C-alpha cells in the first residue's frame, strides 16, 4: 500500500528532457525520461519511486489473479545451495546464465534463476498424500539470469522480478486441470492490464516437459518471431465465471483452437493452410510462460505422495511464470504516444494528476487541497504538482508520466468557476465546476 | 494485500509436533513448529505461507511509519557492481561478510549488505540544490551478510529482509533533524508491534559516523550485553503529534536522558552512578540502528548540492535500518507462552481463527460460513480450520499459531445457541450468540 497523495515538491522524480542514447526501444526511453528507473550496472536497475509504485501495482494484479484460482503465496530466498540442483541434474545443464557463487566456506551457491528444485523440496517435506493435493504454490521474488547481452531496459535485464507458481497433483489428468487454471488466470491477468495476450504453443527449454504455452503480446520491438491467426487480434479478454474443470478445459480449447506458435514450434505447413489474409507473422514479447512437466523433478527429488489406492507415486508438476518487471516495459510498448506513457487504469501509479499553475497563489493552493481531500476520500491516488515551475513544463511532465486524468488549477479557472479535466488517453478536455470533478471521475472508473 | 480468508484444508501449513533439535531459542522453535519457515541452506530460509503473511504485516507497519515522516520509497537491486564500493573504499574494508560474486564477464559484483554507495549515486544524479533537500529515501529489500556462523533462525540469518533509509541534507543541523525524524519513527514503529524498544548509544561500526543509536528490546536470548536505567522499562510508546523540529528534538532528548548503552559504548563509571536498584544489566536484541555520518560518502562519491549561498557543498547524510525479518523473531521472543505464539494485533496473520469441530455436519459448516462472511465484511482476516482432524489437535494448533481470537463451532454450541469466544492472550473464554460475535470483536480492536 503506497501513500494516497504525493506532492511533487517533496517527491524524488528525476525526469529527463532527453532519453539517453543507449535506450533503443520506446519503453526503455520513456521509463528513463519519466524518472522511473536508473541503471546501476548492465541489466540491473534501481526502481525510482514512480517506477516502484507501478511495479507494486502490477505485482498486486498478478497476486490477486493467483489467489483467485486458489494458489497460496509464500516466499523462497534468492540465494540457493547448489545441492538440490546437483540432484536434479540442472547444475551442470544450466549454462552461463546461472549466476554461480562461492560463499565464505567455499560452498557452491547460486542466485536462483527459477525455483523448481526448491519448491519441490518444500512440497516434499510438507505433503504426504492425495488429500494434500492439488496444491498450487507461488512466490513473487527477484531472480537473476546472467544474460550475455542485457538490453531493452527492464525487458531483458539480468536481475528481474518474477512470479513463479508451481502445481502439485496426484495424476497427469489432475495436473492438466491445474495447468488450465493458470492458463485462464493468465488471460485474466493480462486483460486487466489492458494487454491483448495470445497463448502460443512453445518450446519447453531448460524447464523441460511436454506441454507449454507462452503468452505473447504482439509488438514490433519484440524479440521473437511469432505466427498466428488474425482471429486472436479480435478477441477480448476472457472471464470464465463457471469455476469447474470443464469450463476451464473449454476456455483453453477455445483459446488454442486457431493457429498460434512461436518460431521454435512453428509449423510452416499448418500456417500456410490459413487463408493468406488471416496469417499474422510478426514479432512478439513473451510476458508469461506455463509448463506441464509431469514427474521430471519429483522423481529425481523424491517428492512422492500416497495415492487413493495406497501406492507411493511421484507427484505430477507444472510451473507457471509471469515476468512482473518485464510487464512494465511490455505495457508501455503497447500503450504510449509521442507525448509519453498512457497507463491503463488498473496499474496507473496515480489515477489523478493535479497541476497547480500558481502555487504561490493562496486561493489556488486552498482549492487544490480541497480537491485532493475529496479525491483521496473517494479512494483515488493523487499526484499533486505543487512545484514552482513553468505551466508548460508541468503539463508536459504530467503527460509524459501517463497519469489517466489531469485537472488544472489556476487563478483564471478559479475566477471562471470552471476547471479543465483532461483524459490522458485521447486527450479530450472537459470543463466543470470543482464539486463535480470527483463524482465525474468516480463514474469513469 | 493477502486474501482475507484462508481455509486450512486448502492452505500449506506444515506444522511440526516437535521442534528440530538445532533450534536453540524459542522464536526459532515456534516458527518451525508453526510451519512459518523452512531452512533451505545455512542461514537462508523459505517463508512458508503463514510466515510470509506475518512478514508482509511487519513490512507494512514499517512502511507506514516511514511514509508518515515523509520518506519516499524506492527499490534498489540486490546485486551491485563493485565499482562504487571501490570509490567509497569499503570494498576492501568490508570483510568476509560481503558476498562477492564474479559475473560471466568476470566483473566484480556483490550482494548488497547495505546501500549507502548506491543511494548516494542515485541522489547525486537526481538532486542539484538546497531546494531538493531534505530528502528521505528508503527501500525494503533482501540483503545478504555471509555470517560465519548463522544461528537463531531468522534472527541471525544470512539472507535477510531489511528496511534501510537514507537522509540527505544541506547542513549538519538539518541532518540531525532528519536523524530525529527516524528516531521518533522507530519508537512509533516498534510500539505498534507491541515492543518496548530502548534507544541505546551505540558504536557506528563499518557504516561510520559520529552519532548512532541502536534500538534494543531486552531478552535473555539477545546476542549483546546491554546496560540501562530501569526507567526505560516503565515507559510506554511515544506519540509526538506536534510535527516540528523542536517537538522531535524534545522527544529525542527525553528518550536519551537516562543511561542506556550497548556493551561497546558502555561507561562503567556513569552506570555505577545510577542507584543500584535502578541499574539494569541484561541482554538485548537489536531491531533497529540509526547513524548520522555527515559527508563520509558524499565526499568520496561527489554527491554535492548548491547551498543557499551558491556554494557547492557535499550533502550531509544519515542511514537508518530496521531488520524486518529479524523483527519476527524478536516479537515472538517478547510475546509467547508455553502453548505457542501470541501475536500483537497489528501484525497477527489473522485476527480470527474459527475451529469447526465437525466439518461433516452441515449445520456447523453453514454456521461457520455465516460467521466468516460477517467477519470478513467487517474487515477481519479469518483462518478457518475446516479440516477433518481431532478437535484437540485443532485447538492446540490455533494456540500454537497465536491467532488473537478463536471461535469454536460445534453441534453442541449450535444447540445451545452459545459459542465459545477465546482470547489468545490471557486465555479468557466468553460465551455469546452467533450474531454478537463480530460486533464484540470489532469493539476489541
């Protein structure tokens, strides 16, 4: 929970006039210009107050949709012992992307790039039988992957914030229902953030397994080539209200019925069978990835349960990742204009920006405080520009930062009894009396 | 924000009958028995769902009290480049407790044990003049200190969760007012958690500086010897409502007027001058530490601002730490009995525990759901024990977990129209009608 009101005069928001030359894509440029992040080493960023605020919003949407499907949150550490990774065989398999560390006693440690081993060990010591499953566990924690060439800001950083979830079931059939829960949760999560995500059949890579989908948003700046049927571009988000295995299976069936695949899994022949005008071949950004991998880890790490027949069986598992920090870049790629960022309502750092054109004017400041009180009482978060700055600079900055609504307080507006209320998206300005502003904004949400 | 309702049948709470032998102190034993944490490597823990929930509560109290004094939250990464540490001179000074890492390009990195260097660099590039100060910045992030002998569970772990704040001012005088802000915030923070903290004059250690206080709670299991006047034991928490420099200075003066010092700063002669019956010599647990260190870092890292006279001067700094994960252990040390933990209301994972003695009984379950709805609507967080378990086991576990209030639903209670409502602290049981329970509990808060 962040403070409801921020006064820019007391904030720490080092906005830049120009984006540094090293920023190649628009989301990276805008995050730097808006003072949201600052690089501290290659691919490693500090989240300045505004960036941190949005990060927490994204995290909370992700969390709510995990909780909604009955996943339980916990938190695993960033540094792990290499022991479990030796057991799973991945210590040697995982390449140079794994940050390997020796502690003071010369023990092999590592900065977790993912957590299959550790969560399997946790489940193993806490669950005994079919009565303890299905169990969906997740955490939201910093990860490290030592990319050889980190780039695109937070989109391909080395230290990144990720939600990773893990499912435990007594059979393949049940495990696929857990898989479907996450599939549906991801569609909901991304739709809440204003993103049109497309589930694409994908390679399983170092996680392993035989069923995997990547959730992709289309963007020219995306790093991977993707292929899909045009139908996906016209779909709206999904809301499966019927909470049954069957409803989930139907939703997954529906969302995988048309062609959609990443380059690694691309089937040129099947794609060619689509009418040419319906073929979409473009670039995409991966924002989520889900895997079913059966007993790959449970066998090696001896995570067994007693099933309904009394037999000891390895538990069936899946894992489910969302790049929380990366999402911020992806959302900006999908939602900006030449003036700056346009935040979707659900993750905007503030819903309302108030620009006080003349803070030295007592009546203006009193009016601003009155509006702040009404807005915060109505549950809105407010960014108040009370700085001694030229009005043009303040307007431009409020647009750059992407706050959904802006109200201007000035002696002229006070005299007229009519205030400018401008929507960031589309730029439409309305004029209204002070007392009408908050009721109007509440209606818009 | 965690889910308001947890059903134990669907939770992940691997409670233990017996504490493992390696747990030497009561907080460590109870956290293991209550299924709050699980060690993954020496001094490195996973926070299981119940432990994670309390961790987030403690974090939020700490956050609110930082926000209240105008500190602004951001987030620095866990992995830092060694470059700034070479500049400050601490790369060589800091001993083996610093976890040093080589990345794939053989660059020197480290897992941040503290953040003076990085925050100074952030401030430097974002602030220019006396108009940009005072600036109080903080983050709550995982730290790593490679202790030679990690012990006492989360009280002296290697990977730990810490709030560290930093102040930036244009002069020593202003910097000391910032110091006082944190001093007062810390007294408030710890009082909200039910802790009697004593500010003690302390050594500055590797952070440096010429003014420092540790906030200590007295406990026989504490790791350091402390000495103070008995008066501190009788003080209540502090609330300075008057938000002025003078009020803060007076509060600090008042709270430092009697003798209180850690072993390193102990003055045996001054202590001997206290009447013998007022001398307290015991052990203590450090839960917070504040430092004023002037221009030590700003000079080396060239963090200058232009002062009111137009001169370029190094900024005056302080730093302020609270051990968020350690606090959980400290609170349990201070608040438990032979049945288990007794959470103070402000950080209890749930306010209400409901034990359904016979979940198979339809009327019992319907009554439990009715109570759950009323309680969650009133804003309470509820842990519902709906498991098929012996009643004795359920009662003992609810006590072990330390939930402040417990209501028992049973066919017998339904028939009588009277339900047991038991307070964890003190153990008093009241009997009341179902509809009276939530109004009664609301009154108690």
